[in-house]
């Protein structure tokens, strides 16, 4: 595509899809409010994360197949439709089973969106603009994640309560659907190898790829676990009401946004290994300090430190995996998206541990133990001089 033909009118509805992608991060706030509204245990309410993130394992590869059949734009439209349906469900009936169903639809829609969005971007921007455009897209996703807790905290004082987030997100999802539907996009037909289950999961026979895949499971599981645990930790340690504790996640997401921006600059000067090691150490320092925190300001600094360390690890592992087997880039991408199902594995375990011990400190401690795997993975990050 020639850069002169790039149109903001064409690119903007596509980029808005990255903002919709950030809707999945509402799960941390939703879990805590559902727990409070229905007096549920942590182990029970954390099933919401399983209902959402399990679909990344189930649907990432079938979505690639679907995209080959109906096209990239149509696949993204399907994801927007799933998000609209997901946000309407709690308005039809607010109960724990309905919330499980709602986040099932969020998980399905977000899986489809994560698989299809990046390829669609290649149809609306020139090749030399692709990296910058994808970086902008991740920034928009981060902005959405940052704004979610702010909206929920503001809505808590209104008549409809925190659930006002659902009609707001439903309208935005519908806007995204209509905006993209009426935007003409010329999709390039590129002959690529068909992604299927067997060749994708055969990549796990490569010991390094297997370790990277587990790394993605750990990263996403810890992220979702922190998203769900941190507001409850603030309630426990600082005696905050939930609507104020929700804002703690905004600090976490803001730190990740800053960290991703800074990382994009620093990785031009430092090797992936150096940056990976520094990120893992900084994140662990944040977790350990967080367990010791007693006052609000110190605790928020700790979660910001963790967010800064966490910010670039997913992209580093993704890049290393692609470099490991560049001739199977499609299969590697599908496999790593499937690894996002880590968000369905770790949070239920956190809930069980928290219910057994009776304190959110136990959940943070478990996250720190799981994080030790990222230190082990240092041995599989190759040394490259820059």
C-alpha cells in the first residue's frame, strides 16, 4: 500500500478497535463488585476470569481459520458484535450466572479481536508506518484500561451504580461496529499458510518455544490476578471503600502505559536480554515491597513499580518466539495468543488461597512465587550485542 493513499477516515475506525480491546480489563473491577453485591467467596467469584480467558485457548486458532474464510474486516465486526452482546447481558438481568455469561462473551469477542486486529491494520497503513501504528494501537488499549476504573469509581455514586459501565461500553462497541461496517477497506489477498491445530501445537516440541509459551501463561495470569486482587488489597490494608480502591488499578495501568512508552525508546539502546532481566527484577521488587506496604501512598508506588517492570515483557517474549522460528510466524502468533488463557488459570487459584488464608497478602505472595518463573526464563533469553 502506498503511504499517499493512507486516509485517516479509513484508519480511525480500525484504530478504535484497539480501544475496544481494552474492555477486557474491566474484569478486575467487575469481579470485586460482583463479590460484594452477592456476598461470594474469592474462589467462587474468580470463576469469572476463567469464563473469560479460557476462550483464548479454545478460539485463537479457529479465529485464524475464520479470518481466512470471511476476511479480516468481517472477523473484526464479529468481535464487536460479541462485545455489544456482552455489555447488554448484565442490563437484562444482573446475577452471578449472567455475569459469567457476559464475560464469556467478552472473552470470545476479545479473542477474535486480538487475532484479527493486527492483520486488518496492515490493510489500512503503509508497511513503513506499521510499527508506529501498532504501537499507537496498544497505547489506545492502555488508555481504555486506565479509564475503566475511573468511570466505575465515578458511576458508583450514581443511581445505576458501577453497572453504568456496561451501557457505556455497549454504546461504544456499537459505535465501533457501525463505524467500521460503513468504512470501505480494500483487503489484500495474500497467500499464506493455513493455521491449524496440529502444526501450531507441534511447536511445543521445541523446548524453548514451550518455555516461552509458559511465560505468556504466567505473564497474563499474573496481570489478571493483580487486576483482580489489588483493589481488594487496598480495601484490606487501607480501609478504602471499593469505589475508591478501584482507582488503584488506574495507577497500575498508567504505570504500564508509561513503561511501554519508555521501553520502546530504551530497547533501541539496550539488548533484549538486558532489558528483560531489568524488567523482571523491577517487577519483583514492586511485588515484594507491595506485601510490606502499610499506607496508601507507599502501596501505590509499589504497584506502579510492578507495572513499570511488567510493561514490556509480553512484547519481548513475543518477539523472541517469532525470531526463534520465523518461518512459522503465523503458527507462533496463534500459539502465543492461545497462551493468554493464563488469565483463566491463576486467578481461581488465587481465590482458593485467599479464602483458605483469609488475607489478600497471600494472593500477592503467590503472585511473587509464580513470578519466579520469569527469573528462570532468563536462561532462555539469548545474548545479543547491540
